[in-house]
C-alpha cells in the first residue's frame, strides 16, 4: 500500500501513490566539482530521478551551491555528525537533507535543522541503519533486531512530530535482507510517511544487485516503498540506477526503455548467444521506447513464448529470422541478424509502426514452419514446460471433478472435505 503522506524533493513527488523514485549517490569527492557533475549527468542519463551527495566538509557545501544550480535532477545532501553542515546545505539550496537524528548531537541540534528546513521548505530524509542504533536500543537489538530498527525509526518520527516538522521520508536499513523486509513491513503499518528503501552495503554488482532485487523487490511487490537506492560497491553510480530500473521494470511498476528477454539456451542453441545478447543489451541502451525484444537461441519451437515481444530474433545454422509481435518479418543471413534487427527497431522508433513486406514475411514464415516441422518431435525446454503446464491443468480439473462429485453425492461429506 502506498504511503499516505508524500514529500516533494525538487519537484519529484515521493510517496502518496507517486511512481517509485529512483535515486543513487555520487561516489566522487563532492568538492571535486567537475567529477561530481560528470557523475550526476551520467546517473541522470541512466534514469536517476534524484541524486545524493556526501557533505562531510565545508568545501563540499561550497561545491553544493554550484551542484544544485547545475544538476539536471534534484540533489539531496547527505549529512552525518555535524548539524551545521545540514544548516549550511539548506542555505546552499539542497533539495533535501538526509540525516540520522541519532548521530547529529542531540534533539536540540535536530530541532535547529528542522526549524531551518521548515523555513526554507526543504524536506528531509530521516533514517537509521542497523549499525547505528541509539544506545538505549542495543539490548533490544540483541534480542529482536527487527523490532529495534522499527522502534528507532518510530522514535525519530515522534521526535520530528514533536518538533512540528512532518515534511520527511523515512529509511530503516540493514545489511540483512530478511531484517530489512520485516522491519519495513512493520514500519509501513506504524507510520504514514513515505519510505526510502535500500539494503546497506549490499555488495558487488553481482551479489548486491541480487540482494537488492530480493529485498527491495519483495517489499515493492507488497506495495511498500516510495523511493529506492541500490547500494553497490562500484565507482559507477549509474550501475545502481540500472539495477533499480530493472527491479521496477520487472515488477511492472515503471517503464523505461526497452525490455530484453532471452531464452536460457540449451543444446539446440544455434549461435553465440552470450555475445549476441550482450551486444543487443548494450545497443538497446540507446533507445527510450519501452519495446520488448526477444532473443531465441533456435527456431525449433517457432516463436512460441516470445510471440508477445515487439521484436525478436531466432536463428538456425546459416540463417535467422526477425519476427515482430508473433509474426515472421523477414529471413536474413545469420551474420546480419542483429544489425537487421536494429534496422527494424530504428524504423519503429521513427514511425511507431512495424513495417512489413508481404513477400519477405511469407518467406520467413515458411522458413520457420520448415524448422518447426523438422523438429516436431524434439522435447525442448519450452515444450517440456508446456507439457508440465498441461499436466498441472489436467490434474487441477480432475481434482475439481472429485470435489464436485463429493459435494453432490454427500453435501455433508463435501463440507467436511472442504473444511479439512
Ligand atoms: S530450445 Fe529453447 S532454450 Fe533451447 S536454444 Fe532453442 S529457444 Fe533456446
């Protein structure tokens, strides 16, 4: 369920049912203006809605003024330990201040920041990580780490409410995926404020992406979470943005750019799928339309489960086929397959229409039919999956029949069966 309240960070609404916002954090020294701005432009191009920059020193605040002016997306100042940097960041025009009320030097200092933020109309993100819970929660943390995280989050929310500052979103993060899921589920029931989701120090591109997909994906699928940041150990912040988008696209929460689907390959593979898929994925990055592109390693199954794709390719030994929305488009030499695919995608990007030549379509359809016929007896992964699905459906129908029979011959017995 979407959060009841929302904040607006430099024009981007977070919470209250707005699309889940993608954010990342620059990895550069903020005071290095050229490097920081270059990274901000890169992450904005990759689809970041918001960007956060670390502000640990006065020279970072100085740079922040220019960054806020020049950034194509709203900028969040990340503050720890020093509340004067938060005050100065508000003056510098930061679109949002992130701080942990537990490490900023006491409630009075939080109050000072809240007063200034209220006067400037600057929202805040308040939050706590599993590694920095307040001392009075350490015993609870040992007994029940999830409850400790949620309690810390709720206590900070109550502090802000006492300070009459409610323009904030909340994050409670852990390096532990199950704790993060459980804690955010509980927190979303206890507070109406928007939630920022992330897994702390998730790890490398590979493991961090998976952990984030599991943790954040589970919460997002439940409708929990209003903005996400994927934390990866890479200097390339745009990788975090790409992973965030893949999670949102997989859950159909947002659309951005093409979607690539590819068969898992098997012993029937007819071309160097690894290279071809990587090439297609890279080339698709240049497109904005949410076209779905399928890559099938062989034509044994026909177009099959990729028939819903806007475009696709499949190959045999020397020739391949380009198809579009379930129909053959044209047959091309194997080595031209990817280039010809992109010619079709380019045409579509310009005209928003799939153009087909009837004779080429006919030749392609005949080629496909011939390969399907020649391999009609092959038990491919797709055909096995289809057989399994048919078997499961038949079993379910048979069970329905048993239940109906039971119900009609003996209503009491039927009810007993149903209750059991
Ligand atoms: S049979 Fe299916 S999984 Fe195997 S290569 Fe062909 S399309 Fe891919």
